[in-house]
C-alpha cells in the first residue's frame, strides 16, 4: 500500500496515546484532540468534520451591543440570573414571531449555552413525580445529552427514528410511554446528526401522546429555522418554524444561539418553558428544590445552583441581535445559508467516491441540505470509517455515538470552506481506491506496522 495522505505512524501513535478502547467510538472532543496533535506533528491539514463549530463570524449588531453594555459598566455587577428583562422580552417576542407560539417573558430564560438549559430541564423533569424519572431519547441525537442523564443519575431509554417515520412513530412512541415511567422525552429538530426534520404529522403524534401520558417534551432547537427548504426568516409571517408546542402545553423549548446566530463562543442559549408547565405543581419537586412549583424549582432550584447567570454583557448583546431580528432589520438565517451550499457540494463529492447517504429522506421528501449530513461506505462500520479517515486527513464521528443503529459517520460542514473542496475530493478519491476489493482496514494496518 502506498503511504497514506497523513503519515501512518504519527496517526497510529497519536491514537494509541489517547488510551482508547476503540478510536471509532471516541467522543467528539477525543477525536478533536487526536486531530490537533496530528496536525501539530505533521503540519498536514485535515478536513475537519468532527465538531459542530460555526464557521462564521458573530453578527456585528451583537458585538456592538456587548461593547456598549461594557462601556456602561455592566461588567462590574451580577446580572439577574434568570435574565435581564429586555432579553426575556425579546426571547418571548422571537418565539411569537418565528414559531407563532406565545410564552410569557417571565418564563423565558438565558442559559450558559443550550446545553445548560437541557441539563436543568432533565434535572427538574426527572424529579417531578416519584416513579416517573426516565428520559426518553428519540435518536439519533447529541451525544453529550446522554452523559448529562448519566451524571444526574436518571434512567434513560432510546430508539432510532429511522424505521419509525410518519404514522409508524405513534405505535413505537406509545410503547415507551405507556409504561408510565417516562418523565420527559427529547429530540433535536432539525436533527443532529441526521438533519432529518419532523413532519407536522410526527410533531402532532409526539405532542398528543406526551399530553396523554403526562410527559414533558424537550424540543432542542439548536439549528432553529435552518431547514432551508422553507423560508422561515420573516418575522410574524408564515410559514412558521414547526414545533411540538402546537400540539401540547407540556414543553420546554431549548434554543441555541451558537449555530443560527453564530455565537458559540459567547455561551448563551435560551430556554422557554410553556406557561402551563411553568405554573404546574408536583409534590416530587419539594424534596430536591424546596418548592412544588415547577417554574420556581427550575429558576431557584436548578438555574441558581449551576450559575450566577449568563455574562451580563452577552445578555445585552443577544438582546440587541434579537431586537433587530424581531424588528425585521436583520435576517438571522441569511448568513447561515452558506451551510446549505457547502452540504450540497460535499455530498456530491462523497457520492462520487463510493459513499452513500445514511439518513436521506423526510418521509416523502428529500432531506434538506444544512449543517450536517450522514454517509456510509460499503464494508466498513461507522467506527472503522472514523479510524480509517484519520489516516486520510479527514475527521468525523461515528453515528453509533449518537444513538443511531445505522453504520456511518456524521459530517459537519461548518469548517470546510469552498477552497478545501479540491483537497476533500482528492482524499476521498484516494480513500476509495485504497478500500476497494475488501481491503477495508488498509490504513490502520499500515500504521500498526510501525507501532
């Protein structure tokens, strides 16, 4: 076998140094560490598809909002830990303008990233009712969410949506909920990693079954509005972003500013709790939060114990950005349309070199192009593909780490610029040449000969 694009010995030694049982099932951060160490030692660039990092600068409106707030002295005082009033109002207004859903501003909270909002939602939902503490994942999903459940000591269950699209979802979902031990269910929409988007029929099934069985729906909107088959960018005008909130009043919306707003570094997300759920009372909460009131348990029991609030200036920055978005002065989806264009081109390059799409349809529609897509290669499992890719200067994560039952990898498009497409094409062509005829682990074996 000819030398791989990245020195095989260096890759193998960096993998070995991480002491992983299986590099193919490593976490995002572990893959990231291997790649960074290899780049440092070889100087060779990678096609970086392992991390969902926005590849765009933050909006100038937000930057100026933060700067002005700091100049006014907010950096010297603690923020209200449940959010400054201006921001709470704009979050509520954003949800009304783009989802056509009404949520009281008092029930809209900034969090230190959407991940913190998710952690708190699991914490409180899992303690509402005794004997009803299980978190159900409609997978595939964000791998860290399962680490959060484990850290909280809550039981969980999961199923892959792949075989249960459309009306088939009802029977499958009810088979889990009828056990009466599920406190909350969670999914992302658009989905990380598959980029599927739930249909109105599916959201209706989820919402109605959740109401019937007393289950809270945690709707992860990390990529809000980024289904580019529709234009969701105009405030107060249809079409509105699809949401389960149209079909149940027991929901928590988890909205990230990292992707749609390109603010990953500022660590600010938004959590909106339905008015009905916020005001509900459950005796199970008292033991942990000294109140039976859901909203108070969430704010004074969960939020206050985890953080003294999101950075004061960042709250002002996001306030200005949301205000401009709500006023129609800023189109928050226009800058991120570049991800759609990148995904379309990158898919073509993969498909031309022996790969196939794993998740490829939304029931009767082709999948949207967006922040992620999923591919597989004949004869290789997802974990094997991840490992082999490292020798070819390509990094990704295996679908198995996301709760998927399918073999393949998740590809994130955000860090692959258009000028890297020739390099991606060259490396995939070489990969395809080296892995035909049953020679599936050629790169790893080459590396091991030096180990």
